[in-house]
């Protein structure tokens, strides 16, 4: 049986609950309950039964520790609640928790019902022990309240920020994490329309965490900010500023923490934060102009700083050794962010990204070697919108301009980087941008040539890098643009009249060489279809003029350009050197098209004339002769037809005459010409399949192989000095026999029978149209023996060849004519030529006008005398007045050739 005290104890069990320490709240009186010698703290809430039910976490006192009746002793004592709580908390290290609770309650600690509901809801989400984490049930109540009363969101956020600020200052990081988690859940639960009410407090909370020195809090804040950045707002907060976040995240990207793991985490957080800032601001220009140079100068270098630490960015064409998780590797994640940043840039913002890149490469001296620069610009070129890619090339070339005074190695690295990326931009470049890029490259070449140290190896490497960039750019352009580029380059080659070419200075010669190399580089990327489109007059004429340059290397470059553009069937390597074994070459031959035949008929004589003149120059090498042979051989193969063979054979015979009659040419070049002539004859005979000509050519080859092997290929620069200079007639190609062979197959040989049309006298002054017109106009008018019209183009008029004047007087005049007369005539002719070459055009008109008037009047008298009156009577039903007099046909009107252009 229990005594009276036991019954009384059972009576108060409904109001006493054994609470294990630590406890949630302490109100009222405290007592110590001694059960079986064990002390347990009890909280007596006599008037507050609704807060503590009769069965608490430890159950009623009667069931505690299996107490036996009569063994329970209660020694209750009244003391100050605050003193006992403070003493026990100080002993267990939990005093700060309770003090924070009382202060948060303010002056209303005795009655929490008087505090605002949102504060009570916020307070209830925090556990007693931060390790327990967020109280989910109370968090759900807070979220329901915020959704039901969205106007309270700003107050809830502000209160959470205040609590978190106090916890940060007191280094209670566990409660800070709980506050940040609550912020994230509220942010995710908010409707888009009410998000603006909460954003200000949220960003203040993130900023507060980023300002702390704890790396974990910085990483936590970054993760929350990234989640916020991925939320789309219907109405962005235009008043929100992101300057702090750009600066802070950029500094985190450059973290130098001693712990490598922490350093890696902080850098990753910084990159993530920059990505979040870009995503949040780039979509709406009214929020924050993230493309401002102030921001780009922080964002771009921060990404590049992490990218340059990658091992694979310091090796050419290298890739990561093993695929790692992107978000765990700062270099790869920075590269991804760079791609996203460049991809979001519009046309007006491209340069805002490129300038910090170039500045970073300069400041960190990353141009030499340029592996990282190439890696970075490839990322940019493949990420940028395709229609804007040429702006990157322009920015890089502008940067090359700024480095015009830098060392050749830096300029070479920049040019090499340009050559690696320029092909990506070429496919999207249209209109003026193509010529602008080409013009800029040529300008850099010209400046490089003009430098004093142009002969150094580094400067030559720089020039080669520019030429490679030019070639790579042209390689990805359509063919019609390649033709325009070649014409544009040719227009930049410094040349004047033929006389000025021979006296070109060293700088001009070097510039010519560089530009022709550029032209050759572009030509290698071009695929010829028709010769008339490949060689427009505006391109062919300057090219032929450069083939007569005084420098033999320049002439060799021109011939290589011809080889590249003429060869369409990959025969260039087979015809690189003269040979008489044509059958073994296995040439790819295709019948010439009609446009090609028309082209060579129109421009062939001019091309052959330039080649002939080029061979006349005294400083030729064996390479020059071989190059001209290759050009003629390619023309023979590509234009194999009966209509073109006669002009080729005419040139071949002219070359043989040149080798036989030239006085200034050295003996080695003469032997080389004879070898070239027989090689071309064998090639033409086999290409045209003229059996008699093939037999004749083989006969000469056999004779030379027995008697004069030095007249057969291969060409040599030196021969035995004891070899005879005179060549037997049996070893020379006979023009008469060649003509008979052509007649045997039904070819018209009239042009070939007229003799060689290529000689120095025939080619004299061929570049001066005034002089040639003067010789064919004024002199012939005075003589009155040459017709002035083009009879070949006039219908119904046939040209008659003038017969030879074989009379006694003419023969006597030839025999009795002295040299003085010839000298006087030559002087008179030279004076006349000089007059028309140098005199003003108006003076020429005044000088020739009276003679022309006399001639025209004489012709009019003759025509009037021969004219027959029309018989108007034969017109039925008409009157004489109705009949119109016959008019002279237009093709019978004679005009002086000098004034017809």
C-alpha cells in the first residue's frame, strides 16, 4: 500500500513530465526528482497542460525507471528558474541556445502568442540541436503560410536573413545552413508572380554567406544562387545589382587555398556562380548589362585562368587523358562556361568577349608557345554564332596590328593562331568581309617585307604564317571568290612597265616574291573547270607581265602558278621534267572543251609570246627551262586538239631557232632548249596521235642518242666544254618535214609555213599599244600600200596576199642600196616611234588630222567616181523621190587604226 505522499505523487503525474536534458523550453518552477537514487530534471507546468500532455516522451513518473511503491523520494526545492537553467546549461555547453531563445522572444517571452505569426512559424523550423536538421513539419506549415499569404514573403525573408546574420556573427554555422535550406525551399515554392517579393532578401542572404570566410558557407551560397539563376522570372527585378556577385565569384575562381581539395571546390563554386550570373542577366538587357567591359574584364579572365591549368591545353592537338565529371574538373567546367558565354553573345557583344581574351593572353605571355591560344580561339570559333565568326578574325588581325612592334616570335604565334582558325570563319564570310581580311593579311605582309630585319629567320617564319593563313582562308571559299582573291593579290604586286621590272629594288622584289607565294598558296586551293574563268584578262595580263621579271626566282614562281591553275588531271608531277618517253608517263588526257579552245585561240599567242620572251632572258637557270616546259606540256595535254597543235608547233620551231641563233645565251641553256624542243615534239605527236610525226620525232631521238646525247633530257646546268657548238642538220627538227606530216593528216599548215612568228623583232614594243598603232597607222597611211580595214571580218571581202615584186628595177635597187640609206630609215623610224610614245594625244591629233582629211577626201572622190546612180525607174508604183539613195555599208567605212581602241 502506498502512503499519502505516494498518492499525492500519483495525483500530480499528469502535470509532471520527466524531460531528458537538453529540453526545448523552460517556464515556471524547476525541481529535481530523485527516483531510485537517480536525479531527473522535471518541468512543472501546472497551468499549461495543453503544452505538455500527461504522457511525455519519458512517460508518467509512476512508470519511470520501474519505480517501486514506497521507494520514491521527492526532494523538491524552489529556486530561481533562470539561475538553475543558466547553471545547468553552462555546465553542458548549451547556455547560448537558451539565451538566443529568450532574446528572440523579446519582451514578450512570457507570452509567445503576442509575437507575429510568421516569426513564430520561422522560429519553429529550427531544431534545438542543429545536427537534427530542418524540422520538416514546421517547414511545411511555413510554406503553406507563405503561399496563402504571399504578401508576407518579404517579411519572412527579412526575418530569416536577420536570424542567419546573427548566427553567422556568432559562428553558429549549423543554424545558418538550416536558414539557407529554408530559403531555398521557399524560393522553389514561390509562384513566379510573387518571386520578386522574396528575391531581395534571398540575394542579401547569399551575399552575407559569400562575405564570410568559411569556404563551406561560400560554396553553400553559390549552390543556392545557381538554383535561383535557373528559375525564370516573369518580371525580372530591374533594381537588382549583380556587381558584387561578379566580383566575388571571379575572386573565387582565383582561389589559392593551401588545401588542394578546398581550392578546387572554391574554384568550381566560383565558375558555377559566374555561369549563374550570366544565365540570370544575359536574357534581359534591362536587368544588368553583363556585357559591359567592367564585368567582362572579370568574367573572361577568371574562366581562362582555370582553363589554362588544364594539362591538355599546353600540348598541340591534345585531349584530356581521361573523361572526368565535368562539374568536378575546373578546367573542363570553365571551358563549358566559356562556350555558353560566347554562344549567348550577339553581334554587338562579340568584341566585349574577345578583347579580354587577347588581353589575358598578353598579360600572362601565353602567345609563345601558342597551344593554349589556339585551343581558346577554337572554342570561341566553334561556339560563336556562325554569321559572326569573321568578327573574331578581324579582332585577331587588329590585335596583330597592335603588336606590329613586338618580337617576330609573338607576331608569328598570333599569325599561326589566325591560320588555325581562319578556315572556320571563311565559310561564313560574304561580301566585303572577304576582301577586307585578304587586304589586311597582305598589308601585314607588306609591312613585314619593309622591315630591316626581313632577312631574319623569325621574320620569314612570320611571313610564312601569314601566307598559310591566307591559303587556309581561301581554301574554304567558293571558287568564284578564289578567283577574286587571286585578282586582288595580283593587283597588289608592285610592277610597272617592263623596263621598270628589270630595275626593281630589293624591297619590291621581296614583296613580289611574298605576294606571288600567297597567290600560289591560293591557287593550290582552287579547282580549275574552264580556263576562260580561271584566267580573266584582268588576271592573265599582270601574270604574263610578271613572267618577264628580272629575277629568275620570280619567273619560276609565276610558272608554278600557271602549273597549278592549268593542271586539271593531276599530270603536273609526270610532266615536271622534259622526257622523250611519253608512253611511260600514263598521262590522263581528255578532249578539250569548246570554251577552252576559244580561250587558247584568243590568248594563246600572247601566252606563248610571254614564254618565249622569258626564255630569251640571260639569267635563266635549268629550273626556269624545266618550268616553261611543264607549262607548255600541260597546255598540250589539257588543250589537245587539232586547232591548237599548229600554234604549239610554231612556238616549238621558234624555240629551236632561238637556240640556234642567240648570241647572248650560254651554251648550257641552248642545249637545254634543244632538249625541250624534242621533248615537246614527241609529246605533241603522241597527244595528237599523228603517226608520221611520231616516227619523225623518234628518228631524231635515235640520231641524237647516237651522236649527241647532250641534246636529250635530262637537263643539266653544266656540260662538257669540249662539246661542239654547231649541231648537224640531221639532229635538228626540220620544219618542212613537220609541215608535210601535218598535211598528211589533213591539217592546215599555212600558219606554220609562214615561218616563226616568235622573235625579238616581232615582240619589240609589244606592251605599247600607242607605238604599235602608230606603226600600223601613220606610217602605212603615208605609204598608202596597206589596207586600213579588217578584211577578214568584213563580209564579202577576201584578203589577197601581196605578191612579191620581182622586177629588174627592184633587184637593181636592192644591189645598189647602201647602208647609209638603211641607217637613215632606221633613225627616221625611231624618231617616229619616239614621237608617238611621248607626244601628248592632242598633238598627235593635230599632226595627223590634215593627212587623214586629205586621205578621206581622196577616197571620197574615188568612191563618188565609181558610184552608180540607182535606177529608180525599176521601182514599180513609186516616184524618184521615194527611192532612197544606197548607203555605204558600215564595214566599208575606213577609220585610222590609231584612234580605234
